[in-house]
C-alpha cells in the first residue's frame, strides 16, 4: 500500500506556512481542519495552509507537496492511532476509540489517492470553500515531469491554477462539516 510523504524542494514551506511539516513525515489531506472555516479565516499563512497544504502526521504542520511512497501495515496502523489521538487532543473527540474509524477513513482516502501511482509521483491539493463544505481537488505529477521550476504553487489560489503545468487530475473530494 502507498501513502504520501512530505517533500520539500526548497525553503518556501518554512516561509508560507505557520507550522511547516518536516521532510519525510507521512501526510494526508487534512482538509477536516478547515471544515468550519469561512472567508474571514482565509488570510495570510492560514490562507496558504487552506489553499494547498497537506497535513503532516508527526508535526501536524503543512507541506505543499507529497510524494507517493510505500508504507508498511504496522506504520499505517500507528498512524491511525496517532491521528485518532490528535482528534481527541485538538478536536475534542470523546475517545480514541470513537475517533479511530474517522482517522482510518482519512488515511484510507489518502491510500486511495496514492493507489496505482509510481513511487515518487508528486501530489498537490487545491482547496476552495463551497456551499457544501471544503472542496478539494488533487493533481498528480509524474516523476519525470516534476521539474523544480514548474512546482512553485504558493500564492493566490486562482493564480496557482493558471501556473500549474498540464497534469492529470484526481477526482475531487468534499470535506464534511466536521471529522467527528
């Protein structure tokens, strides 16, 4: 099974995210963090995290790119527990037991995004506020296409869409109002 790992090509994530993820940590979309956000929340570094940040599962910081990487079953199980505990600590889930199925669903979604892609395939996420919640769209960049000069996606969301190279799109996901 595959999952995404945080990857950095330069120092830009340390400048644009309030809390950047570390290189190499496992990551997932983490759109649940924004489930109750409105336009007023989308300013500065918070806007950048919302617009295109993946959530690292060690630091719970944000990263612009993840690379598809094989994960072992025991590592995956440990991530479920870590994310479930995060839901208890940060989002007020009543218990790890109650949060575990939601954590597993979030990680399974990331596995689905990574499924069928070659190792080192890069993934990006782009979010927008929609009437039904947070809309997420995913892009995939094959390793041979991933040249450093085409990967800068920091800035306004509309500018990012225009600046992105032609890449295959992965189906969109709408985040529910709350993860629990």
